[in-house]
């Protein structure tokens, strides 16, 4: 049970960080480019 709780907390923190990064002004969306490259390869 503890493992599930730790995983849930990690996912929650990761989602919060992702939200903060998404709201912050970024000059170049590098992660989006990486996703596009992966899609193009497939």
C-alpha cells in the first residue's frame, strides 16, 4: 500500500511541476519538438 501512496505522490508532484513549466514563458518549446520527432519516426 505504501508503494502505491508514494507513486501517487510522485505523479501528483510531477503533474504540478509540468503545470508550472507549462505556465512559465518558454522561448522555445523543446519538449513539444521532441514529441513531434518521435511521432514522425513512427
